[in-house]
C-alpha cells in the first residue's frame, strides 16, 4: 500500500494550472440539482458510515490481527508511546516562503499526522485502551496547527495567517483520516475529543467546501481541475462527510458534488486512458478515484458505482498497457525512475475488471493489502469491497506485442520474449500535465533495467512550479534524449508537439515517424523528423534517426541519457549498461564528423545523477541525418 500513499511527504501541484483556474472561479455553483440530492439522500444510510469496521466488530479486527501484514503494528505503535510528537513550528512552515524548500516541513508534518493513524490502528487490533491517551494527544496536536494546507500550496500565507481556509491534498486527507478514526473508535474517544474532531472537520473541510459551492469562496480551483488534485481532494472531503455528517440530506450534497465534480478528473486522460501526469500520479490520482468510488458505492449499498462508467475502463488499464517489460515502466513527466503501479491498486483492479492476475490479487486483496497506508485506505482495501465480492477470473493471458496510445503519441514496443530488448517511445506535446519539454523522448529496456532512459522528475522546490520551471535541465529538453539545434532547446506549450507522420506496426517491426519541428523555435528550420524503428528480429533493436533541414548552417546534436556506466568502444560505437542489460549504440552520421560529449546533469533528483551523452556534429550543417542503432551488446 506504500505505493498507493504518495500523500506522505511528496504531495505536488501543477501550479500554473491551479492559478489559472482559481482566477476563473470567483463564483461557483453547485454542480447538481435538488432532485439528484434527494436521490442521494434516499440512498444513504440514516446515520454516518465510514469505510472499514468499527472497533466493536471484534471478528473483523481479530482476523486482521492474525494476518502477517499486521504483525508489527502494535510493536511499532508502542515505540511511538516513547517518542515525542513531531514539532512543526511556524519557522519550519515559513521556510518555503524564504528559500523554496518544501521537504523539511512536509517530512515533519507527515510524521505528526501519520502518528494518529498508526496509534488508532494499533488500538483497534489490541482493544485494551492502552493507546487511547496517546491518540487523543496526537489528535489535539493536529487540531492545534494553524493550517493543514502545505506551505507550497499557501504561497500568500493566507491559510497560515487565518485570512482564509482552503482545502488542499493534505488537509482533505487529514479530514478523512480523523473522520475515520472517530468512526472506528466511536465512544472509546472522550466526548471532548469527538467534539474537537467534528469542529475541525467543519472548519477545515465541510464549511469551506460548501462555501465554494454556494458562494465561490474560498476560491478552490481543483473541483473543476482535471489532474490528481480533483480526485484526491474530492475523495478526502466526501469520505470525511460520509463518516461524520449526521444529516443524510447534508451528506447527500457532498456525495452529489463529488459525483459531479470528479467527471473533470476523467477529462485529464485521453479517451484511450493515457495519463500524462506519469505513473506515480496515476497511482495517486486514480488511486483516489478508486477510493472515492468505493466509498460512495459502500455508502449506497452498491447503487452508485463510479468505476462502472465506461470512460473509466481505459484509465484503469493505463498501468498494464504502459509496462514495457515485467516491472519496467517509462518515467515520462514528473515520474521517478523505477515507479510502478501500486500493488494494492492493481490487485483491486484485476479482480474488479476480471484481468486474472492471480499472484497480484493474492498479494494485495483484502487484508493482504497491508497496514502501511492511511486509515481510510485500509478501510477501503482491507475489508470487504466491490472487488473482493467478485470471483477470480482465469489467467491474464499473453501480453500484446505493443500498446499504442494514439491520442498521446505513446508507443510501447515489447519483444518476442521477456529477455529481448524493448522500448517506450514518446510523441505528445509540451503542455501536458506535469509537463517536461520532451517530445521525441524514448526509453530502452533490457535485462530488467533501463540502460537508456528518460530521467524523470526532480526534487520539488518553489522553482519547479513557477515561471522558472524550465531552467531545470531535468525538465527542459536538455535532460532528455532529443535533438538540440545550436543552443536552442524545445519550447513549452501546446503548439510544441510531435506530429505523427506515419505508423506501421507488424509482427516483425514497429515504425513511428514524428515531425518535431514545431517544438524548436529555430529561424530557418525547414524540417526536423525523428523516425523510430523497433525490430523484434533476434534479440531486438531500436533505430532512432533524426533528419534535419535548415536554411542556414547551424550546429546540430542529438543525445542519449543514462544512469548506467558507459564507454566508447570505438569511434562509432558506445556501450551503455552492465551485464545482461548492456546495449551497444552504433552511430551513423552519413560521413559527417562528430564527437561524443558526456555531461552529468546536476539537478537534485534525490538519487544518482544522470549523464547526457551528446552526439554532436563537429561542423554546422544545413542538412544532416543522424542514425543511432541500439541493440543488446555481445557478452
């Protein structure tokens, strides 16, 4: 469940989208009519009902206590009893305003907020009252915080100063966590603590959301946004409402709002399901869509099922289709190298949609989903749900030789067998969600590694979501395996796009031809075309050919990016990677002299720095063709 829970310590936002939408949302209106609210009120239970099981259901919690995945919960919670509550002083909150660092506050706040769930879970498993004083102390500490909104989402410090109360990724999740804690523990919590929780939910979640719907205040942008914020915040607010609001009629307004607003989230995907935010955000955003859907389905006894929407099926299949070889996925956009779909999400989806991924289901359904997530995630996934109610399907079957996301221009090329070379090829445009200027990028997989890759995201700072975003060599095109003309890198914006010139897919080879010229604001650029040919012959190969035509001679280079060891075998061959993952790159410049120039990309990515291998023609050219042929290296 850890891969599902991107909330702890790494919550993010596409800021320019947020600001643009906020500017247009001065006045909002409820996205439903009174008739729909009445229908919801008739479907909802008379009293609030959260996800999971209350502590009084001893059969459910004793079953959890007997599972291996919950074995260490009580012991770890005991350690917390001897540890002080993490401090989150004003000075730490204000650090982002001073220097753009968001990591130190988020780590401290994550430890403080996470303490509540770990103690509550231990108490539900043990049922002795031993953790209750610490739980109430932890809840009181969270309630004392000036705001639950992250500093990176409160740049004007209006939430910190108390001039407004907005809802963000963390505040919505904290609301749902406290509502779930109160639902599970019930009157085991003191009356004062129950009142404290209800008051904080009203002040920090319910009243602001109602104020937005009726008056457009506060100016929330995410209800009409189409990225992860929409589903995450809606799930948190609606989930808390289902668990904590007494009036069925009032609860119905939150349910109806979530049902209507979450349609905007689905608009952020292409009709064939591609998530331009990247795999990590698919886990986070679509993971919360699942949580919201399941919460509303359980609240209505199955009468409302957001996952049954036909638009959802392609989105659910995104992760399966993006897999290059087993366990290997491209790190396009703000994604981290090595990111994979969440185990628990995939187990749920496999059973729910009948994919027949038996091993995945065995390791992630019901209590096998584990105890490492938030309380509401454990509540949704750990106990009976709409996926576990369905019978297991037969085996998953063979993988297709390719997956082509035609609207996004993403091609996944798989080998005849898992040992062969494989690739992910990217077209698209430079105004995608969590965009990198990377049209034409590609990833090569071999032997369970990616010796040639897209380096993925940087550590987020104030610069990342500002007008200075593309100063980063990881986010601009310099840090991607794409051409450079003179000193010109790719421009950002929707007009900078890879136009698909040709596709040809056969059992033997897949060809993708892209016109990249619109991505480069180079005077006199007449043509820039990149041709990918992926061959399945033998152990497989990928040929990348760049053809450029200019009115006047200019420097030209293309590039490879790697996190692996590399060497120049001779004047026309590079070796990249090690062991079974090593590839040979044959360089053909049609007789033009060239040099290979290596540069470590010095941007903070919380890990090893990538190396950019530039294949640069020695003289300016008016026309050139550079072909790179990549194949497994001889042992």
